[in-house]
C-alpha cells in the first residue's frame, strides 16, 4: 500500500471483534492483524466500557498476532470518546449493541473519523438521515459492514439476476437462524433492546437491494414470543417479514424468516439459505453447509471456510481471510484511498454499503418494527 498505514479505533470488544463468548478470536481483530501484514494498518486501539476487558483483549490480540506472525500494535482503552480525543486516528470501526450505534457513530464523525458500523446501521430512518447529513458536513466516509455483499455465492446470484438468467423475479425466500446462546448468553445484556429481524434479517434486506437494486414498498411482519420471554428476555423468538419490492415496472415479494432460538447442539452458529424464484428458473443457495463437515470430540460441525478462516497460503504461511475479512479490509483500503486523494467520497456511493446505501435496509427495519407492533399490518416503507 502506498502512503501511511492507518491508525484504527475499534469501539467494542465483543464477539465480532475479539471472539468473546466463543472459542475463537472474532473477525475484526484478526482482519486488522492480517491487514497490518499488508501495510494497511499500523496501530489499533480497542475500546469498551468495562475496564475488566483489558486483559482479555490483550490476551486475544497476542494469540492472534502469534498465529498470523503479525506485528500490529494493539492497545486497550476504557472510554471510546476519550480514546478518540487522545489519539490521532484515521478511522473507526463501531461494533456495539444496536441501540448505541447512532450516538457513538455521531461522536466519532464529530471528531472527523471515517466510520465503519457493523449491521444494522441504525434502527430508524431519522437516525440514518442525521448521520448521512452529518458525515457529509464533516466530509467523512461512512459505511456499514454488510459482508454478505462479498460472498461469492451471492455475487454469482447477483450476476445471474442482473443478466436475466432466471427471467423475471417473482419471489425470494430466506431462512436465517442462530443458536439461542446468542440472545441468552452472548448478548444477554442487550438482546431485549433489539429483535432478530433488526439484528440479523437486515443482512438480507440489504442483500436484495444490493443484488438487483429494487425499491422496498411495504412490509408485513409477524413474530412469536415464547422461549426468550420464559428466560426474562422481552423480545421475539422469531420474526417472519414479508416485503414487497419494485424492480422497474414489476413487483416481487421476499419472505425473510428469522429466529435465534436454535439449540446449542446445532452444527453451525448460523443456519441460512436463500432461494430466488423467477419465470425461467431458480437459484438456491445453502449458505450454512458449504460442503465441509467436521466430526470431532466437539460433535458435528458444518464449517463455512469462506467467511472468516485461518488458511495456509501457497508459501505455507497462515493467513486470515474470507468475505468477512474482505469486507473490513475494503473499508480500510477505501479510507487509505480517500486520504491519499485517489478516491473521492461521491465515487463510493452505489459501489459500497455507504450510509446512503444502508438507508434502504434501515427503512425496511423501521417498517418491520412498526408492523410487529401492529400485529402484522402492512406498513409502507418510509422514504
């Protein structure tokens, strides 16, 4: 990479950053370590509200550094705003509970930092519009980490749909679930502040828009409360959202079925599949079982080696890669290009999951949440 390597502030130290609550090391921390080997990143500060996280974060960092033979300088800070004020950072990655996205992202933009926010962007369109406006005012780049845009299976579907290989699209069906340990243990402190469609189904609301550029018209969402409520967590076990879209002069419907109460013994953290049905054919993508099954003392596992994985390269060196890592690295490369003058902010709209692009999925989430509160009534997607 030409130019100065980046100094990155990471806000949050949970599962997606460090692997907290799992047997792994997360996605963001390893992606930054790998990016440092490519000259993209010089320093990373991970910050969270609990000072007790310090030893865990530094321990996880040391383990990843050793595994990847990385020399990334990793520090820990207990207050994100003070860390942003003290340090000179080029960009920030926000990986905190949904209801904190707006406030923290706005504070980082105010300090002139380019920001990558994990999905969902924010829960409401008013918050999205305020961040879009403020980022433009401060001349900073804002993006959302919708890594499914980088998955080759989804990119193949995008090409086929754009080329009309299955004719006119009639409907799409998504089934997406996660283990109950996510709301009951990993996110227990805040899972009642969100719901499974907002937290997880939003991935596919974005993917449908990204794939064919359709406009969401209205949403009807129903949900069920049972298991989580019995454990004192007041949120939906499952949500089924039907979305009507317009593509050109035609309309089609997507049904996104989500839950986060799968048993802990299920063979993967996420079980997901998508079907696209058209007038000339269909595309079916099994996104959990990629054909790699492991049977060990831990039981049967279906592993997706294409998302976030440590793999040996041609020189027999262990590297961290996959479409999850590429999503983060693309943001870093874009920040470096902006800083070096090779790219202008307006050039990224439509090519990346910018705040403006993520406005579409946010509008779908807001409509779905309103419909859930109205017993499944159709709600127009706000503009």
